[in-house]
């Protein structure tokens, strides 16, 4: 599984956007990679934002697997709403 992250996770082994070194600009291929990286991350972040509209997640203060099950339930409801 590939995990896309932002620049805060630099050096962790996860996939982060490329950054320029010193005053050298990024190559066009690297800029295109960064643009694609941004598009994918934006879709995921928008999904998280939509899921927070459900009160169960907004007010969730559960411990253990409770939060995990709540997120799964909201994700399923969100997917059902998209297909309806």
C-alpha cells in the first residue's frame, strides 16, 4: 500500500511531494508528479471533510475500536449516498 503525505512527513519513507533544492527549480516531470500527488491527496482530504458532516464523527469521543467502527459506518453511508 502506498501512503501519500504532505511535506511534514519528509524522511519517514512515505511518499511526499518533491521539493526544490536550493535555487534550482524542479524539473517539469517532477512538477507534474507533484501536481498528480496534490490531486490525489485533495480527493482524500475532501472525503474526510465530507465525512465530518456526520454528527457521529464530529462528536465522537470513543476509545479503542469504537472510532474505527464509526468511521467505517460513515464511509459506507457516504458511499451509499454517492450511488443513490
